[in-house]
């Protein structure tokens, strides 16, 4: 129970910590439950989109849904993506990249990156049929969190534990935890028409490509890298779904 509350509390602003005291150690072991948290964040986003679509134009409904998601999560992954883009866009070496990512400010690279991500993702979701869009939103959230978890298992932490923003390093998943993470990340995709399962491929490829890239550039991962991976993979899933829809319709 501590692990579950830690995962849900970390990925949302919902005060799960009021239910019971969560030991700090529980936060180290939550990686396999990241997709479980995605069921909550993606589920609320999908339900908001579904409800808003009855009273708002498609594009506006999607904007409202992702606005709710941003408030729900406290822009956790968005912050990671902005720091990641700033760091790797402006840093020339390992030390400078890590310094920029740790800076609480946001630079021009980060701003442009977030604008691009939101414009691309929101436009793609708005292009989907309304009976498909909420399912894609949910599946993209859980699958992207699984993809982001791969960085933990295949890379060392790039900083000292004392230098981590949240002052802890995640434990790697064992085989059982990995299979749970994979299962929960994948299962929402089964609610989509089978052709949309192709959308699983691009996010997974991008996550696997990030592993050697991060190893080469900074020698491992940081929390910002995990957040960025989740955002990149989520956008890739939704982009793939939009491409599939366009090809089917034409």
C-alpha cells in the first residue's frame, strides 16, 4: 500500500499522504507502479475529454482535458521535458548539461519545446474520432510511463544521490516488477481497435534510443530525463495514432 500511495502521490497533486504516513523508502521502489499512476492521470484526462466533447468543439475539449491533466500532475513531466531540452540544447558537456537541468529556471529551448509538444499533441488528439480519442489518451499515458521506466533499469543515475532533486535514487525493477510495469502499461491499448497497437512501436523505439544517447552524453539518467522520456513517448504514441487514423480515413 505504501508503494501505491507513493506512486500516486508522486505523480499527482492529490494529497494521498493524508491517508497514512508514507516512508521515504517507499518512493525508491515505485518504478513498477508508474503505469498504475498513469491509469489515474490518463483516466482523468480521458474522462475530462469525453465529457467536455459533449459541450465543446473538439479542439477546445482537448485543451481543457490537458489543462486538467497539467493541474492534476503539477506539470511534473512538463517540467522534466523543459529542463531536458534546455540542458541538452544548451549544454556542451556533461557538467554543463547537468547544471542547466538542475537550474529551476526555464530557457528559450525549454519554452519552445513545450509549445511544440502541446501544439503537436493537442492537434493530434483533436484530429481523432471522439470514440477513439479518450482511449488513445489513456493508453498513451500508461505506455509512456512504462517506456520512461526503462531508463531506470538500463542506466545508472547520472548524479550523486545527494544531488538529486528529490534526494533519492529509484531502485531497479526485478523481473516480476518489470512484467507488472509492462502489463499495466500495455493493457489499456487493448481497448483500441487492433490497428492502433502499431502506436506502441514508435514510443518504445524512442525510449530505447534514448538509453545509449544518455549514456554517451551524461553517463546515465536523471529525473528530468525520465520525465522527458515519458512526454516524448506519449507524444509519439498520440502522433502514431493520428497517422493511423488519417491513413484509415483516406
